[in-house]
């Protein structure tokens, strides 16, 4: 926050003449108008019911495919049977439900009404806690299981569960997931009004622009500068400015403007090599 004036001076009116910025010695004193770049991710096109997750597994949208790994089911619509020995409700074998054959590990199932329990807890024969999970084996298949308050209270709520076999929908032509960024800029994820979203996991690669690629290659010859010196330069030293090689003719202090023809002169690598061997 900043204010104009204080208790000992009259109030001032902002005249659009104040610049707040992250200091960058190579650009201090320069002005660039504010700009924005927005990338709309068309998740609803490929996931009309929303992207989901369960445990460590999640749906995924890339530039060339939409991968659905999570299913959803209303537990109240399933047929449940009470297993008196386990003190557990269970369904028949459920298509594409993936459990885990490690009895002490929880399956990738979540439900707002219940916590997730391990297969061994589901089968312990004790009604000391409520929860949901999966029992079965990779060879025979998997069933939903749930512990509720008693043998008269059937499970309810929406459960999200991992598929045994995910579905992959190719996207052709691939999505354009590139958008303009700026060194020192900021980014944020915007959720449309009225929608809900968990923060997505995004792998963002910041590609160099044309000038960036040019400067990256030229940096092996001399230091890259842009308008103002980022360090002190002695007479006879070299620097790269605006993609060109310059030899310093007058000492340049850090923060001082680089002025071709005044404190440096344009040259080439070949010219300097010939001068050294003459």
C-alpha cells in the first residue's frame, strides 16, 4: 500500500505519474504499459462433469489428450448386502473399480460422507469406525465396501474412485496451451464465477522469445546488457547491447546508460581477432 501525503502535509491527488516496479538494473527508468494475457483451458469440452481426483490419482488434460482416470457413483443407487462377520456392507463386483491387494493400503476412493479405510479395517469384524473402501483382488475384481452406524443404515453419498482402465481421448489438432509471459510478471489461476475448482497441477515451460534466444547464444561472447549497465565496465572491455557486440571506449559505471558512439563503439568478433593478430 502507498499513500499520497501524510498527517503533516496536505492531501495530494494521484496524477498517473508514479511507477511501482520490481527493480531490474537493466531496465530501471524504462516504462512499459500494463498488459495481460489470458489462456482459457477448455476442460469442460472434454470433461463435461468436471475433472476429478481420488487419493493420488487424477484426471488429466494435456495438449493432445484427455485422460479420464476417475469415475463417480451415487452409493445410494447401488445394491448393498450386509456381511455380518465383517460388520460391513458390500456390493457385487463393480466394473472398472480398482482396489489394492495390499491390505494395509487405502484404495483411491473418496466420499464426502465417509473417510477412506483400508481393506484390513473393512474386514476386521468391528463396528468401531465408519468409512468406505474396496475389497477383492486383481484376479477376481473389486467390490465397494462400507462401514456405517449399523446393519440397518445403508451407505449413501457420491463416491469417486480410480478406474482399472483409464480412457484416453485424443485431441486433434492439439490444444494451443501457450500464452505470453514476462520476466518479473505474475500469474494466477482464475476460476469462472459460480464454478468451483481445486488448484490444478500445471507443468509450465517458459520458452525464450526471439530476443531471448538471440541473447542466450550471444552470452558466450560477452555480458548481455539492455539500456543500462548491470556492472562496471573498464575501457577495452566488451558487452552485448541490442544483439550487437560493443567495445567500451569510456568507463561505464553500474547503472549508467549504455550509449553507442559515446561510451562504446560497435564491433565484431572478427574485427577484434584481426586487431589482436595484426
